[in-house]
């Protein structure tokens, strides 16, 4: 029984994939915009080479985090969405159109 429940959650219809891609892209854009704003703020008060290196380090870390976090492989997408919801980059209602079980799992995992 558990195996069939997991299989059902892992199956993605074409419509669900479209909903997921749009939500994923919105969250990615929000994350990138946050990085851009933080980098601009940092650059505006930069007055030494040390500050320049700090900005470089910040951007390197952010790039690593973004590239690791935003992975659109369907098998792990529920975890990605839960993390994005938990961090405020995505709202559960932006995932309307996904199967009820997927939405429930995302909502539950985002509260952990």
C-alpha cells in the first residue's frame, strides 16, 4: 500500500509539470532578485578591497546555494518546493493544479 502511495505522488502529469515549472521559475526569480538586491546594497557601501572580496565571497556562496537548491528533477521536486515554501520564496497556493497529495506533502514538509 505504501509503495503505491509513493508511486502516485512521484507521477507527474503534463499539467502538473507545467504548474511546477512556473512555480519553480517564480521562486528562482525571487531568490535571484534577493541576491541582486543584497549585492547592490553591499556594493553601494564598498570602500575597500576587503569589502570587494567580501562581496565576491558572498556571491560565490549564493551561486553555490542557488545551483544546489534549484534542481527541477521531478523525483525530488516536492522537497525543493517544501524548502522554498518554508523560506518564503514560494506560497503553497502558487502550486494550485498539483495533485492534492503532493500539495499536502509539500505543506507538511514545509512546516518541519
